[in-house]
C-alpha cells in the first residue's frame, strides 16, 4: 500500500476538560509520541498530507513541539501539514512567532472554537476571548487558519456570526457534527436524518491511502480503530484478539510499513471491514461517500433563534 496521508496522535496532554472527550472518562496516563516516529515518517517519500490531530491531547503541548516544527521545515516542505489545537495555551505573541515559522510550510492550523458566548460550555477551562486573542496573533503573521465549529443545539444560533467573523479574518470556516451527542450535549434542532439506498461503507484507509499512527507507535487503518481511545473495537472480540496477538507487529517503532500492512491484523480488517462493528458504526455514520445515514444541517431562522437566548 502506498501511504499518502497519515493521521498522527502525538500526546495525551491537554489543558482543557471538554465533556465529550475520551479523556473525560478519567485520569489519563501522560504519553508522548517518541520523536523517532516523526523521523521515520519523514522518510516516507509518497506522503502527501500529515494531520497532527488532537483526539487524545493537544499537539501544541507536545514536549518536542518546537523540534517537530523544525523537522517539518527541514523534511516536510512539499506536503500539506494540518495541526489541530484548541489554541488556548501560550500567548498571542507566541502564536505570532509560531505563525511566522509555520507560514513557511504548506498547511494550516485548525482551531477548535465551538461557539462565542457559549464557548466555555464545551471548551471547559478557557474562554472565547483567550482563544480569539491567540488566533489574532497567529493570523497576523500571515499563516493560514481554519475555524472548526462543532454544532450543538445550544450553539447553532451562533453559526452565522462565527462564519462572518471567520470570513472577515480570512479563516476557513468548517462547521461539523459530533458523533458523540448526549442528553446534555444534544444534536442541533435542525439536524436532519435521511436514509440512503445502496448501503456501503467508505473505507478512507483503502480509498485514500490513509493510515493512523497512535501515540505509542501503533499503526491502524484509521483513527476510529485507535486502541488508546478504549473503544475495545466495539465489543468485536475476534478483532480485539487479533489486535492483542499482532500488537508488536503493528508498532511503527519496530516494523516497516510494509510488514505492518502484511500483518494478520491489517489483512483481517481490509478483508472484513464491511462486517466489522466499529467500521459499520463509524463509517456508516461519518459523512464519507455513500453512508447509510447522512446527516445534514439546515440553517435556522437566526433572528428567531437569537431571541431565544
């Protein structure tokens, strides 16, 4: 398999306490990606995009963050780099200096900002003013930025305002749905569910030549299969047993990608993903090609909605 995209987790460190985060299940052991893995990734000559994600921690808190950016400048100039962050740590001056360096790389920073007045309801531990000041420091350097906005029932009235602000600042605006809605953090009221014929899972790993590398070096086809998330593979005992059996065989620190793709774990998943619980749950739900259930968000009458708040 030719690898074109890697979704990379680099730390479990985070300064916020977002209620739906996997870290909210309890205290997490602090784990940081061995820097050797980044050096091995830099040797993959087919790579076109690297996403440094924040599903278990915030990449900016990675102890080797500055060294990682220097490696990107040296080895990754020809690929797209995306770094996800809540953007609430450090100062606007730090973000400005970082932006000047990062602007030399092809890519952008994706800031998670889920509301304006309602921001702190989900991003527990910081304020909209804090992240906004840091964003202003960053974009004043000329670097590219994206505003990711998770839509809940309580913040959807702010979407139009947030998008207008993003447009004024020259940011990409990206409203998204959560796949972890709860009774407290509900789906937006204009959350439209419709069935689609021709049921089919879109396997991003197979279709887009993408893989995921977790904080401990474990390689899986995508982020939904990360063992660090404690999914235990959606009670798929057969898959979990294969993972335990092959754990050493799919560690990037100890194996080449070729050997990892030839492991029993990868072969089983690529041959059986259409019948695998976690694949059906995650990639029927996700808005990839031909999912069984597509969720669409329709703009509300903002004038009426704002009067309710």
